C-alpha cells in the first residue's frame, strides 16, 4: 500500500521553544497513528532541536529550502549536507513563495533537486498555477513546464525518492481550497507526465500531495479523492490540534483501505 503523507510546512513561524512545545504535544496525539507518514518542516533554526526530539519517533523531519551548491560564499544560504547533519530526511523545493516572493527559477529548482538527491535527501517538489494562469486557461501548461524543468533527466530510482505537491497559488493561505475535482484534474495531469517520462507503474507509485487551505474540515473529503496521496499543510499545521486532526484523516483513510 502506498504510504500517504501528512506534512506541515511551518514557513517562517515558531522559534525553538515554540517548536519543541509543538512537537512534545503532537507526539502525544499521534500515538495511534499507524499508516500515515508524518513530516514536519520547521524553520532552519528549529531543525536540530526538534530533530533530537523526533529521533525515537516515526515523525520525519524536512527543511523548507536549500541551496544547490555544496558550500562557499553564499551568505545566508544552507546546503543539503548541512540539512543532513541536522536530521533532515526531506526538503521542500520550489514552494510558490520561493518562486514568487524570492524569484526562484525553474533552473534553480532543478539544480537544487539534483543536489538534494545526490546528498540523499528526499525532495518534495511544489508546483502550481496562479489565479491569473488558471483564469486564462494555462493551468496545465504551467504544471507541465514546472514538472519538466524540475525532473529533466532523472533516473527511475531518483524519481522514486521524490514526492510532488500540487499547490495552486490561489489556494495558499486564502481559505479557498481547490475542489476535489480541481485537485484531481491537476494530479491526473502530473501523473500522466510521470507515466510518459518514466512508466505507468512509477506514476502510480509516486505520492502526489495537495496543498492550499487544507483544514480539518476539508481533509476527509480531499483524501478520499483517488488522486490525492496526502497533504502539505500551511496554516492548519501550526496548531497541534488541527494538524493532528488532519494526520488522523489521512491515517483513517489508509486504515479503511486495508
Ligand atoms: P496553507 O495551508 O496555509 O494554505 O498553505 C499551504 C502551503 O503553502 C503549504 O506549503
């Protein structure tokens, strides 16, 4: 069975004491979780400290970004090797805020993806269209472009180590969640791209997450959609109760499939 993911992207929120408090509370609430893979992506400053707390748990740690170089004169940047040394297993790449607020290009993201794989981190590649792109009928073209640029030239084995998050920019932090149909359509398109580049089997194996205004109130309906293999959660991942509830939705769905 495919292991669905419930991941929290904290963005620029929570200092070290707040991060530790969250983790201690969350671990108590996840005691009955069996099948969902839970990933926390805190700010860089909290990685080491909560990595220590998570060591004996099944919760995984991810970073929100990294640089593509190994080391050097890149003031303010963090390398893949540094992330490995603070217990990271995953790294989010190409988040829409990186693309649109910080001007990251498809080429930067491709270089980061290759470096993450070389250093044995598992990338979660984010793709998604803006409202304007959707309204002008360009959603599929945007997804194709972002997908192809990121995964160009990858081997099957490297692709297997990646996950993809479809995050429509208009749904991020807006309270406007994609409908199951809108999300399914985008996920199906992404899966077809994988099938064409690699194989149908690999396309089925890959985990494609949905992100954008996921909340406890909409998680059950979204996760029941065939194409959605988990969530990348922003705002609702900042509160223990709401994140634990979303994790529970993912786990309940998986247990019902057994
Ligand atoms: P929200 O859940 O706050 O809409 O954010 C989604 C997101 O950007 C996760 O990476």
